[in-house]
C-alpha cells in the first residue's frame, strides 16, 4: 500500500498556508519563523530601515566545546593504552577511546 505524506508549512502568526521559513538574529540569538507572503513582506518592510543603516556580517557557527581539556583526554588515552584497556583504537599517530574506557 502506498502512502503520500504532504507537509504544509503554515504562517506562525496567522496560520495561512504556503509559508516560508525565515531565519534572523537579534542580540546574539538566532530565530526562525514561518511567514506567509503578507507577513513576510511586512517583516521585511519593518526591518528595512535597520538593514539599510546596519552592516552585513558573515554568519558564524560556534564550534561545540569538548568536555575536558586536551591534556586530560591525552592522559586518558595514554593510561588506557598502557593498561591494555579495551576500547582503545589505534589511529595513525594517536589513539582514540570509544567510550568503554573506565574513569580512573
């Protein structure tokens, strides 16, 4: 049996169908909103004076921060390899753990 699934994106403000997702940022926070044709035009017109006076910048994505410092991870890999622990895979020039190395 075949199924057809339709996704209708609706305007987040008035519920009208056929909306587009708009991404924007303000005060260090990123947002997305789905806007239909009318509300999209209103949104763009409202921001126009600020966009004309402002500067365009490149979007930046922050890299995820690793838990622990590099020294801590290196010490765990060294200890695990010396202790013959399971879960340490050899990679060229370094060793990685797969999460099965116990905390010590």
